[in-house]
RNA sequence: GGACUCGUAGCAUAACGGAUAGUGCACCUGACUACGGAUCAGGAGGUUGCAGGUUCGAAUCCUGCCGGGUUCACCA
């Protein structure tokens, strides 16, 4: 790594020139911006206190030192306080020679002993998956791959919220009005089928509330006192008491939902090493809560509810167990965390959960610490922003929730019609065409979502998301297909294998900039891993594809008459294609051979 | 109201405290009788919400204000 050498030599330069030891954080190097001449730029302002000279003079002295002490430094120039260093072409060519055939370029060797456990998806079983879940799933999956690529062992886990009052509501509605129907009998996807009963409960419950209000009850009070809600609560108690009738129905309905979820996960390309169910973890949570009460960390109120006092931490009191003894969200999350620690002894626990739950995770960590769990500090909440529509937030009440399956269907149809309009592969079989359309539509969707910084609230514009031009997944997929087309032609004509590098031929500007971009790839993946940000990989892939398209446009590859140059360009193109494929794979996006 | 968070061209977005704030969409003008035009080149479009402060240097850090969002449930 040239950067490491440079930092080291900069230290000795300062020592030599100004007789001072300098701490590494004062050394600022960055990629030279494209409008200036050079490859790497050193910011010299931080050194002025030591040199007691002008920025230009300081930069000049350091530049001279670097030329003498680093053999790959070709020259330098100074603009204001910026020392722009030009690296010799032979350095780039050597890099190219060493790496262009490396199948695992950009992958980092495994180094960790204990795994990173990353939880994502975490659906409730009362509703089908929607756009918000899509961001969660894509992020969780991609971050897992990126961390894995960075050299750590990763365990992807899903925690299905399969118990609780909301499930009881769907169950109750089905018992009352389902008339024994099933996904099979209605020809509905299982999660959609169950979701309808949840909605039905809500509708009927609202009617009851209205009735109570009409009879003079206060609205808030009425919302808590409907017969339906009481019946649902009763079901929950029976469930926690393991009433066999209730459990049987619960199993049946959840089974339907899982069948539905599996179809959606499979289509999205999302998978897990392990799936937890809250129904299996909440009891451990209750046990932890009871231990906490015994230890005096938690306290019980007169009505039997259990609380954690966080006023010393500037927060409020937090309920951890209901008065009727049933558990809440926090209860089971305590249990799940413990279970995960026991099972994996993770170096990090990552929870991919929306930022609306920031408070929940602050509290979760605090309570675990109070309970004496030192590993609580390894919990990291990967808090991502909400997905909004151009009209604003998705509202189930207004029917603006974007369903995951519907969205994928819509994208698929767009990919299909766009491809058919362009009509470039009439020789594809139906199966091949189908695979291509899914690849392109998922590529568009995934890229659209992952290119945005996870922390930020994003706007999902359905119209723009299915645009295949510009900064999009299909643009990158197209670039890959284009390169593959060249490589096919090259191999048909038996050319390209003879890529002996001539170090004395000057490279074209576009060739050098491509090599430099390729050189950055490994550090981009590390940065993405540290920041848990697929967006960095997405933006890199776009830049690389764009750079290649410019190169492709400006310079002949197969038509180049100089065989050495021609073969070098073929190899360079192959290197780009492989890197694009690798970067896109980290995002869960496949790239086609033809499109 | 308290806590947290976000305001960058019409829209969507990028920028370890560094240079003239990048990019895409939309809009206008062009491109090799094509190694794949799902491409490429050019144009227009910005007081980075406002006002102070810290710094050699601020979209970025601090303070205040304005505006949006989330959260403060015996929901998850």
C-alpha cells in the first residue's frame, strides 16, 4: 500500500527537516482531485507550526524529501497548501500485473476468532413485508456480506416476532369470521391471507370503539375496553399458559405466514444462518427480569408490573413485565440478547433496526448493563432511516403501503417491457429471459435502495426506481455485459492472451484512471465494512462503470493495431468486469453476461 | 414540552474539518455509416434553512433561531 509507505516517510521527513516527531493524526493524505495533476495529495497546513515557513515552502521541502526517499514518487506540484504527488507509471503497471488475474481481488483474509452476529429482517407475523422491510433486509444482508468480505466471521440471524398481542388479534379475527378458510382455499399467499385478518380485527374493533363512544364513553378509554380487545388479551394469556387449542391455531397461522415470507425472501435473495422465534426467547427474558428483581436492579410495583428505573441515566422508568405477567418487547429482547451471547460469544452484536427504535436500544443496553452483562457494550444498533414516498410517509390507513411482492412484480414487468423494446436478444429462451428480467429488476431495486447512506431517511420514488439510465443498477449491469461482449469476441478470435506488459509505453489517461480506481477497491470495501455502509460500495461500482464507459468510448480495444496495447486493454477490461461483479455481489446484485 | 435527528439546484443524492460543493433524473445542444446508443460529450441550474462563533480553512464542529421527522405506551 503506497499510502502506508507515504505516511511513514512523511514522519521521517518532518523529523529530518524540522527535528520534530509528529503524531499520525496530523498527517492528512487524500486522493488528488481530478482537476489537479497528481495521484495523492498531502495537506501541509498541519505542519506549518513545526516548519515555521510558508505553506508553499514547507510543501516544497517535503516534496523534495519524498522524491529522494520513495522510489515510486515521480514528481510533485504545489497548489496553495496542497502537495500533489505524482506516482510513477511503473507502480500502477506493477499493481495491474500483480492483480488483474486475481480471482479474489478485494477479498480480505479471515482474521477473527469470534463472530459478528447480525440481526435483520425481524418481521412480525401479522402482516406481509413492505418497502420498509425491503430496506432492512437488503441492508442487513449486504452489510453481512461486506463484513464477511472484510475478513470477519458473520452469523446472519433473523428474529421472528411470532408471539404477542398482535398475533392474537389475527387469530381472534380468523376464529370469529374465518369460517375455516385457508391460503389454499382462497388461493392467497400465506402472509397476505393472515394479514387480512389482522386488518379485519382492526376494522371490527374500531366499530366497537365507535359504539362505546356513542354511548358516552371517552375515546381513549373506549379504545382500551372493547370486547374484542379483551378477548385478544385473553387469548394472549392462554397462549402464555400454553393452552393447547390456542397453540395449535397459532402454529397453523404462523405456518402460513412463514410459507409466504419464504417466497419473498427467496425472491429477494435474502438468507439467514439461524432463525430465532420470540416464542422461544421470551421465557429466558422473563427469567432475567425475575433475577433482576431479586438482585434489586429492577423493581415490582403494587400491581405486579416490573420496571427498571433509569432516571439516574436521564431517562424514565421502563416497563419490562406487564401486571398480568405477560412479557413485552423489551422482555424478550433481553432474553434474545442473552441467548445470542451464550450461543456465539460474539465480538459484536449488530441489530439492523429502524431509527424509530433508537430509544429502545439505548434502554436495552442500559438494562443489560444494570443486570451485570458486560458484553452489552458490544451491542451496536445499525439504525437506518425510514423509507418515505414522494407524497410522504407510508400510511396503512391510507393504503399507501408499498407491498414487497407487488413492488418486485412491478419492477419485473418494467424490466421486461424495457428489454423487449430494445429487443436485443430474441435468441434467449423463455427461461433465460425470465432470469435476465429478474436480475435486472432486482438490480434496479437493490441498487436504488442501497446507494443511499443507511442512516439517512430516503425517498423512494417508484417512477425513478425503475429508470434504468444514469446512476442505477442496470447501468452497471449493462457495463458488465458490454465488457463480456468484448471478451467473448476476443476469445473467439483467440486474442488477448498475449498480455505481456511493456513498461515503457505511456498509458492513456483513461487507462491510468481505470487502474487507479481498481487500486482503490480493497480499501473501499474495508471502509464500507467499518462504516457498515453498502452505499460506499454502490457509489464505487458506479464510478468504476462510468469510468469504463468513458474509456470504452474514447479508446479502441479490439481494433487497436498494436497487439501489446490491444491485449493490455482486453485484460484491463476483464479486470474491471471482475471488480464490478465482485462489488455488485456485495450488494446482492448479480450481473449478466448479456442484456 | 424533554431527548434524539435531518434541512445541499425543480426532484433524488455525494463529499475522514481541506482546493472552484461532485453525481443522476428532468430540461436544452451534440456524437464515431458503432469493439453493444440501457452509451458518450457539452450547456443551463447552488448564498449547502437563517444568524453568530471556533479554525489557516466549515456543508461538516459549537451556540441560538426557523422548518421537517422520530421518540418519550402495560404496541412491537
